[in-house]
């Protein structure tokens, strides 16, 4: 698709055209990655972050947040939960920190999780920008996917969303994505949709960036404001929630048509704007679902935006809800699968050995 075709898709508000678009995206998803979703159990293990992104509820400057760090035992317990419930994969996510202690701790946890699951559980990391040697150490310890959202591929918009200092450097983030690819990770990125100051042309360029860089997995969702952030002061520029969600769904569908074989997440932010937002994303071509398996007691501390769903539930309740929600979307769940087209999944072998 050309840039102008993408802009046209993203701009449409005609109900019939949108229905056709979502139907086409679903058919393309079904034909290329199956009529199913892959699971990634999400463990938000720490909300400590050295950065100050203007849109983020856990930014360093937000003094309203109670900071936490899950213990190793709690992280391993959550990983065990995912394994026993046949999720196939987990995501270990935190704010951004850089220290030898942090690096070694993550490496140790990766090795322990791999050992406990006989190499069967796939592990995605999402711990921000790190030196290439840290990415390499974690890769060698067992992580095979890394999620680092660019948030917008427009340098001008990026500059409006972040402080003007070397810690929040657009080029450095692009370089980090390249480091990850070079090391061998399946690299995921993504953007926020419906930001203040964002134009539909910027979103079309985001899609073309994913295509140009052949990104194998994308997690993108609507921008949802957080009242304790600087960007909240520009909320009068936002589309109403329903229109913002609709734009995000058109982004998902357009990306599926552009890149039929990649993994696209139905992100939690979709559900923040509508109770059925994630199901709608699956009906627009998404194929990855990320049940939250973070212990309930710390979930309120990981509020990246207001109205974040599933704050009061625990992992078992989210698990009970999962089957129902996915079925409502009319697709199946691919249990015991890493869900990577480019790597064989050894989990069934691991289970046979148990
Ligand atoms: S978006 Fe990520 S890097 Fe930025 S403040 Fe939030 S947790 Fe930190």
C-alpha cells in the first residue's frame, strides 16, 4: 500500500468501509497466522524508571507513585503460573534502569525460568534502552524477543513527548532497535495512536516504518492520558475516546493488510477506552493477547495511564476471563506455542520430557 492509500484508510469514518476493512484484515490474519491468538503472560516486575517521558504515569518525576520491585520468588512464581497454564510465553517488563546489578539479576532470572520450564517457556524482555552488551548478555541467558516501543517515528513529535536531554534521544532509540535486531532478538516495537499534535500522516509513516524495518511484532494502542503527567495539559487536543479507539483499530487493520505474517498485539490500552476494546482489536486482525499475571498487590503501581483495566484482578481471575474474552472474538487460543514464525517452539518437546 502507498502512503496515500494508508492515509485514506486511516481517515475513513464510513461505517461500511470500516466493516469491510476489519473483515479483510481478519481474513488476511486467518490465512497467514491462523484464526487464533498467541498468549504472552505479562509480568510488570518493577515500576522504577530513570526516564521522564511526558505521557507516562510511572515517569521518574511522578512522586504520587509508590515504587515497587517484585522479589525473585514472586517473578518465578508468576512465570510458573504461565507455564502451568500453558501460555507458551511471558513478557518481563519494567521501567528503564541501567546498572550491573540490574543486568545480572535479569540474566539470573532468565536462566532460572529456562531451567524450571526445561527451555519451554518463551521469554520476551521489555526493559527499555540498554547497551548492546547488556542486550547480548540477556539474549545468551535465554530471552529471544525484546519489546522496545518507539512511540512515534516522527522525530518532531518524539521531541514534544520527551524532555530535551540525552536520556530521551530519538536516534539512540532507533539505534537500540538496530542493536536488538543485530544480536538476534525478534524485535517488537509500537506507537501510541491519537496523541496530541499527531497527524494522520504521522501514523501512516509509522506503518511504513514497521514495513521498511520488517518488524516481526508490533504492540500499539490508543494514547490514554494520565492526570499526573505533563501531556495531560494538552488533553483538549484529543479525539473523544470512541474515535481514538476507532483510529487505533484502523491502524491494526491497516498493518495487518500491510504485513500479513507478523504478530500484532491486542493491547490493554484498547480496553481502557472500551470494555471490549481488546476483542475489537482481534476482530481487526490482531493475533496476540497479553493476560496480566503480575501479582495483584502491586498492579496499582504500574499505571502507565488512567483507567488501566485489570488492576483489581489477580492472575487466576485474568486467566478465567481470558477464554471467555477470546471466544467472544470468534478465534481460538494457541496454547503451548511461542507463536514465532521464525523460530521453532520447543515447548511440546519440553513437556514430553517432564
Ligand atoms: S514510558 Fe517507559 S521509559 Fe518512559 S517513563 Fe514510562 S516506563 Fe519510563
